[in-house]
C-alpha cells in the first residue's frame, strides 16, 4: 500500500493529477512480468497490434525484473504524454473521467490478453521469500518485512531527492508556478514525464512484490488504489514520510482485522459480518475523515476559476420527444424477438443509472462513483420486502427510498469536498458498501445471490421470465419504460424549476450561489437524494429482470462504466443519459452491432469505452449529444445568415 501511495504522491506533486488507474497500471506491469518470466513473451497493451511478441526462452529473475522496469517506464511515459499532459488545464471532472477510462481500458486488456483461469494460467513464482520470522513474539513472513524495509528506503530516497537535488527543487518550482519555471528554462513536461515513469515503476514493483500476499486479480487489484489514496491523503499528497507511515499503518490494521476474524481465541467479529468489508472500512474512514477535516464548506477562488463543466442546455420540445421515444420503444417491445427485447430492457434499466449521474454530476457538479452501490442496496432490499409479501409497486418505492437515505448519509460528509476529492470519497464508500453490505450473507445471500418473487402490478403478472421466444416479456419492458419515462420527465421538470436552477448555480460558482442566498449544502444533498432515488429504481428493476441477483452485478467497476458512458454520451442532459443507456453493455446498441457484424461486440466493450472516454475527455468534453447540439446550432446559424448577392458574370449584367 505504501509503495502505491508513494507513486500517487509523486504524480500529484509533479502534475497535480490523482490517478485512479495507478494500481491498474501496476497490475498490467505485474501480469506482463509474470508472463515474461514463464514464457518469454512481451504482451502488448494496444488494441489493433499483435497480442504478444516472443523475446526470450524462460528468462532468469534478474532479466525479468529489468524487463518489468522497462515496461513500467514506457507505460508511465505513454500515459502521461498521451492522456494527462493534454489535460493539464482541464477541469477536475475531465481528469477524473480520463483516469477512469484508463482504468477500464487496462482492466479489459488484462482480461483479454492474459490467461486468468483454466489450465493455461501462468505459474506465479514469488520474487521474495515467504519464510516465517519470529518478531516480538509474533510470526511474520519474510516478504512482509522486506517489503516494509524497501518502502522505507524508497521514501527516504524520494524525500532526499525532492529536498536536496536540483531535479527535486525544479519539480517543486514547476508545480508551484509553471509559467515561472518556463521563464527559468525549466521544462515542466520533462520533469513530470520522469516522475510518471518513476511512479509507474513503483506501482509495478509494488504489485509484483505483494502478489503472494494479496494475490493478482483483474477485478480486485485495481482497487488497491483506495487504501493507497487513504495513505496519500494523510500525507497531504505531499509528504513521502507521512504517506509511508500511514500506508504501513493501514496495512497493519487490515492484517489485524483479518487475524481477529480467523483466530478462535480472539474472534469478536460476528459471522454475518464480512471480514473483507471491515478491512475496506479502514481506508474509507480515513479518507472521509481527512477530506472532511481539510475540506471547506465553500471553495476558494482558485478552485472556482479552474472549474469548467459542459453546459447544461434547457430541454426543448419535450412532449414531442417523449411521444416519439415512448412510441418507438413500445413498438420495439411488441415486435422485437426475445433477444432484442432483453437488450432494450437492459438499456432502459441502465438509463436510470446514467440519469442519476446526470442529476448529480451534470446538474450539480458533484462527481460520485457510488451510484451502482446504492442500486445494489435497493435491489436486494426490494427482494427482501417482496419476500415478506410487500406488493411490487410498494417495494419499488420503499427500496428506492432506502437508497435515497443511504445516498444522503454518504453525501452529507461529502458536502465539504468537491471535484477529485469527492470522487475519491465516493469510490471508497462504494467499495465499502460492496464488501460490507452487499457481501453480507443475510442481506444479499452472499455469492449465491437472491431471487425475487414474481412481480404483480394491480393483479397483472409483469414478470420478465417466460418459456421459449416469450422470454423477457414485453409486460416487464413496459414497466421499465413507464418508470424511465416518468423519471426522465421528473428530471426535466427539476432542471427547469427553481431546484434545477439552484443546482446549476452551485455547479457554476458555489461562493456566488451562497451570496445569492442559496443554501449550498442543502442543494448538494438534494441532488444526492434525487440521484440516489434514481439509482435505487435502477437496482430494483435489475433485481426483477434476472433469475438470480448476485452481488457481482454491483461491482464498483459498474459505477465507473456508468460515469464513463454518461460522460461519453453527454453528462449534462437527459438525452445524454438515454444515449448512454443505449450504449450499455448487452444493451440495444450492442445487440444491433452483434447482428450487423456477426461478432460478439461485448468482447471489447470496456476497452473501447475506456478509449472513447479518454478521447472524449480530451477533445469533446460535451459528449456525443453536446457535439450534435453544437452542429445543429452551427447549421441553424448558417441557414439564417443572409446569402451574399452573386457577382455579375457578364458586362450586360454589370450595366444593368
């Protein structure tokens, strides 16, 4: 944890970026290292290029470590120069979504190009020994002690380099005043490139060395960034020494919790409480405490000046668009086969989740990565309510209300933070809810999941399941369509009335909004409440749209995908949410693409979404719908412009 945290501090001090994909970058380097050590193959992380290139026949450990360092350096340089350097002057939201896109892309590349299951999995021989060592009456493995010593040495070297060397002084100067550094002949890009390369090496070496302790997984390893962020925040994203001490302390506390849960003589954790959930709570509590204590109720002027978000246009022709879209969806539900009906239902349900992102991020400027966690709580709550004979419509409202309460509880401490800090806080909370609540056997059924009873609406069977081609019934599709239509119209009305105007005012300038008499905290909590309610509706419909609802349906990666697709489609409008729903994995766009190409479009959906998100954050922050509106407005201006009289072509015309 401490080594990962040092990399986060290094990139932040040199470029002001908090890289959510930091652990994912280390994960790719680790996978590449273990693959190269066993097969001698270089696995390339770029779509469109060969998967791998054979270099050596079973290299020795020293060669494999040098190879891992080179891969990490190249990866760090490519990520900085192609992704984050163009976003130096971009708002926090653009940098957040770019790092999320990078996380999605790297995670999917690892799943596609490395053997993760079956007989073809590469053997992972540890680098450090794991012999037991007696220390003060406690048995500790050798690799843990060596890791701690290595991290302390690295922190001391980094601290000395930044304090005493010319490079460190130049980096600090460039971070404090980029224009002044340029006038002195210092290149901030060159300094940041070196820091990103070193940070990438630290991430790669950290994941390689801790593999025997924490394992190596394309799902869980990228989330190691959360405890690393907790340690980095305790160090103020500045101090290498405090960050190292905090990282080591967090790791020790998490190890103690794990030990207490498995030792019968000291066990105090109830059986129904997931141990991994308690471990995740440790960094969450630290992150929230640090952010709340250091946060301000209102941002300073520098934060206001650097806060530019895509414009949120006022909706027009709402009735016509509603009739047209509802009509098209209704015809599709009646005429489509079961495969397309299923895809359409998935798109409509996912659109509720992306609509919650639009309310919170697009309208009020708050970046939340916990929306799918709220949906999961509502989904399992609805199942438990219907098991106790609560009618389906009542369970829908009650479960969504529960998600609202949790959203407000989560949002209350987050009202003092914003931008990148809020994204960090909500990501940590999402992981904690996933592990502590959704991982509970009593609430969600654990790995086995839970099945919802068949729903009835006013005595009419609206269940999704049927036999043969009647599966994914149109009746359930019309329920989803009705909920989505009402939710969209409600959000549009909120955007038009005083509530929406307050949200937009807070988004634009919190200090000016407060001066105008707007209660900023109340406005933010209101946005969190509405957004969480919409996410809860999504979770309930998810629960009734599948045979068995599993906690894996609500992994934090899903929240990242929701933010990614919403930003790609247009995060500041209801139309963007609907387009994002159509782009959902296994949604209507994927089904159409599969039929059109004869392939499986789901194979590369996350990788392509990640790339599209990075490109959108750099080149088109308004998203797809924003570009369409801009093109429409430009065409309308050209059409209204009076045409110039044509030049005379003959002497007779001139005389006339």
